[in-house]
C-alpha cells in the first residue's frame, strides 16, 4: 500500500530542502508501506485542485496538510482514509463535553438517543457497548421490527431501560444526546429536535444545520496520540502541518469488533482533544453555553 501526504511546497532554504525540491517528492519505506510526501507549489486554487485530482486517480491513500483542508471535498472518502475513527470515540466525545461543561455527571446518568437507518451488525455492536453504560438507551428508527428482534436477544433486566420508537414529533424532542449512526440528513430534518441538544454526526455527509436548533453539532474530532506514534510520523518526515486524526486514520487497521477497536485506541493513547463542528473547531465557550 502506498500512502500519499500532500503538502504546499515552501521555498527551499537548506541544501537538503533544495535537493528534495528538485526530486519533487520524498519516499520513506518500511515493511508494510511506502510513504510519498508530494509537494504542491502554492499557486491558484484551480491548479491545486487539478494536482490533487491527479494524485487521487492513482488510487492511493490521500492525506492533505491543514493548509489544504478546503480541498478535502474533492477527494473520495475511500481515498482519504480507511476508517473514520470518530465512531469508536463516541463515549470519549460525550465525556469531553461533560468535562468542559464542568459537570461531575457520569455516563451512567445520561440518556442517549441513537438514530439508526436499519439494523446492521456494526450498529448492534455500538448499541451493545452502551447497553449497560447509560441510564436509558433510545433507538430511533424506521426499522422497528428488526431492532425489536435485536432487543429480544438480551436479558429482560438488560432491556428495562431501552426504548425503540420512530415518532417525528416526539422521539427527539427532549433528547440531549443525539447520535446519528447512519440516517441521511434530509430524513433527520423531519424530526423535531431538542433545541439545545447535542447532535453527533457519524456519517461523512455534511450537516448544514437544523431549523430552530441552537445546540451543538459535532461532525468530527481532533485527537492526540502516544509519543511512540508521534515519533513514527516524525521518522517519516511528517510534522505538525497535518491533523493527527488524519494521519492516524490513514493507516488504521480496523479490528473485528467495536470493543476491540476501542481497546486498541486506548492502548495507543488516543485521546479526544478537540471537537469539530459545521463551522470549524467548537470552542469551550460554545460547549459551556450548551448546558
């Protein structure tokens, strides 16, 4: 597998930089992959787009530096990364928000609402993880029959605090924590949302906003990683110009189950350090005001 990391080319100063500039790219190889750092001259936007699309056609993994993030939408998702790790960091996102709000509440005291299009094994693994971790787990879905069957597989004492519903006016009207697993945004817009709720978007589909909604919309996260992983990136010649999440996602090998992925990330020191909303980074003041 070849990974490509694209950066804006800066004016070369040292002898090494001048040599790299002449070569046009830097290659770092190990047993499993080849890394290509492709430098694009800082010219007009349309020219940069053309160069990025040219690299995408090679079907390699593309990671853009922070200065090129505005061009992210021209890259197919499959070329950006292997997996969006935010799906494995739902609990950490909720805890991050509660901490920033200065609350001492635990996850066990929270009521979570999961928007699910239809029953899938990967969805059931997420729900299984939260089954006994929250006060109530509320599944909002059109696929009522299959989710009822899913619930029936659990012990009676486990499902006492689980609801399954699909009422556009009532299901999410009081929901503080809304986690959209896989429902299209156009369908989400049909629901009446709690005006001050917290909406966590898992699909890559862009969220513009919801009528009358004044709460927080979380589209992604930024993470920190262990020193060992940071040192690995530095050895590749990749520095702080890249998002740590983008680097980590680009090489992340998905484990078999949801819990296995969470354990792996815990071992690798993955921590949520920032939330990203529809207008960029979500500030601490925005989080505090959402109490």
